C-alpha cells in the first residue's frame, strides 16, 4: 500500500521537474510559429519571467540538448526539443478540448490546461483523446 501512496507524490515531483522544460520549449515553438523566430526577450516576456531568469533556464535546456543558443541569434529548438514541444502541444490541446467539452469557457480552459497538462500521465491523455473522438459525431 505504501508504494501506491508514494507513487502519486513521486509522479508529482517528476512532473514539476519536467514542467519548466516543457513550458520553455512549448513557448519557443509558439513564438517560432507566430513570428518566425524566438528571441530571448520574447521568451522571457511570454513566460512572465525576467531576462536573466530566462537566460539561466535556457542554458539549462541547452545542457539537456533541447535548445541551441548562439549569441545575438534567436533560440533554436534541437530535434529533441522540437519533439518535446510538439508532444506538449498535443497534450495541451487534448486537455483544452476536454475542458471545453465539459463546458469550461475557452479562455479558462487554456489557463487551466497549462497546469493540468504537466501533471497527467500519458495514459490519461490517451483516454482523454479517445473520449474526445467518441464525442465528435
């Protein structure tokens, strides 16, 4: 019984560790899609953090192989970073669509999904996607 109870806390801690990377790569992909590039100042603004905070986080993501940083150039996603960003986008859209299907207004669903998407398992996301397919008649 202890293993099952502790598993939920372990899953939450793991989700918190991954959340920063997921937020950054997703924001970078969104900026690239919208503007054709993702500059450090735009990333910081989008995530609501100070420029030095964004730079420090991006350095960490660079060490993890998710982004490429070149002085005076926009931030680039590596193939690994792009894969993570696209997976995050799918998760986000699944949660938003599910919440909207429950009657949550679109704007609120977007806000709520930002937290939820990092803390649900792949099994749950797949179940949400399957349910959404059955609802689309």
